[in-house]
């Protein structure tokens, strides 16, 4: 199975409580982060996917790193963990493992974006 080396699915999409604690319970700032993530993160995922080749390995690693950190900032820790696995695989020049994790990160990303849309309405 392609996703055998990746984390499995998880029930908690966004831990808003934990994210708010990291942001000193600033609801307005958290909302701004969610809105920025909603508009900017799809580009990170596209960049990651299109850069997973030996010629663009540095771009792919930066995209995975950014997806990891921004996901964790908004409380999408599980998605951030998958992105961390991809970042580590890219760092180790294991593009096959990174590519194996893409379906899971894309699936989880879609769920997170849907959750954000329900929060920021």
C-alpha cells in the first residue's frame, strides 16, 4: 500500500483550543491565521506536489516545512505531522516515501480546509 510508511488517519482535524493557547487566547489573531491558511496553504500543497523531483528537492523541502509549521500553528497537528514526515523523507532524499505520503496529506488537507471554512463563516 502506498501510504504504508505514513501516519494513518486521525479524528481531530483542528485543535482550536491548543492553537488558541499558543496564541494567548487571541481569537481575532487566530481567525486571521485561519483565513491566511485558507488562502495560502493550497499553494504550498501545489508547490510540494510539483517539486517532488530531484531537480527541485530544495523547493519541495521548503514547501513541506512551511506546510508543517503553518498547519501546526492553526492546530492542525496531525496534518503537520504528515508534512513533517514528508519533510524528513525529502531531507533524506527519499522522494519515493515523500510521494507515498502525498495521498494522505492531500486527503487530510481537504478535510482541514473544510473545517476552516466551517469555523470562519
